């Protein structure tokens, strides 16, 4: 029998937190996804692990035994990983972040950090683990909730707005209706990002009926920004991702409408690694770069 580690971790979190909803917040998935993982585990093991009543959930006798063993196992894994981390090069930094933020904003600036360290940047959104044990720093987009063992630092508040290349922007300015413009849709965005999509954006800024949100090109995050730069359509993006392209004129904002939904970029660092020199240096450097692009008190539209 090969039991899913994801299911076991989900079960351990539910019992530790005492509810499906609280576990979903920590794991940054939906309550429905947590319930499906638990049901799948119970079916696989052919035993009831949780009882549910008006107060929430609690483990059965079998669930209690499994929980105790899982806590011990996960604790040992964490210690082993931590030990391996201490033995690796002290100059190595492992950074997990959303791919568009990495390619459009972080990577163009990373050489300013000095690179005396070995810097590893990985795609946060394709990682199976919400909080990878190997991560020294995690940059994420959304509305994070407090996570035990991590220190969270807010980096930016983000506005969401359409952009396109200058040629398409000029066509729109000359009267080309938005209904005649190809819309670019991003694929693979996690639910925790609370990304509105074109339909929700239109409703938020009173553009209902201005365009057909069911049409357009559906592209992965790795491809969609380049498609916008090459005039393939209108891209719904956010402040930090669009910053450099707007500053250089590769992209323009063809309409003034924008929205905020309470999301932004956050830096999360394992509390146990806060005082490591390389991590402290990167945090300070990152904050300086953020402050340079997005001065305190300036609106997102001002900084773009």
C-alpha cells in the first residue's frame, strides 16, 4: 500500500488544528479539498479516522493512534531536514516565489544583491509542498494567514489592471472596442492567490458587457507576459509584475480602470533561519528594492 503523503499531512493538520476550515487555512487550500483528502485516506485505509459533530471534528481511536505516529514522524523529518540544511553551504539561498514575479521583477534585479551567495529560485506555484522544507525564503501572492514557525513580512499592496503592447494600446485609444480585442487568460493560478479573472474584474470596475470574457487565449504563466508584449492581446496583471514593462514602455495601460482585492506580495521566512546572515541580508536588500519601486505612501498606479 502506497499512501499519499499529502493525505497524511492533511489529516495530521486537521487533527492538530481541530477543524477542516482551520486546516484549509494553514495548508492554503479549500475546505472541500481537505475533506476529499481525508475521505480518500479513510477509503484507502478502510477505517474511520475522524468523527464529525456540531463542534467540528475529532479523531477516532484509530485516528488518534495515526496522529501520534504522524506527529513523531513529521517531527523527525523536520529535524533531519534542518540538520541537512545546516550542513549545506552557508552561502546558499533557496527562494520560492510565483513565476511571473520572479521573471518580471525579481530576476532582473537579482544581480544587485551581489550574488556572493549561491541563489536558487524556484517556482512556488508548481511546488507540491505549500511550505517547502528546503525554502530559506518564500515570496507569495495573496492574503496569507499566520503559519506556525514562520515570520511574515508584507512587501506590497497590489492593484490589478489590464495592459497591452503600445500598438494595441494605440488601437484602443483610437476607438477599437474592448469587445474586439483578444483577452489573455492565465492558467495555473492557485486558489490562494484570489485572482479575479476577467469576469470578476469587469464587475468590480463597472465594465460589464464591455468585452466577452469567454473568448481569448488561455496561456500558462510562463508564456502569457511575452504574449502581451508581442501584441497577442490584453493581459490582466498586477502592479509589481507590470512595473518594469510599464517603466520601459514595452507595455501600456490602455484604460484607467483598476481594482484592489486585498492581495499583495508577502515574504515568509522560517523563524529558525531568521538570523542566518545570508537570509538577513537578502531580506534587507529585497525591502530596499521594494521601497525604491514602490515608495511608501504612493499608490500602485503612481508607482507604475
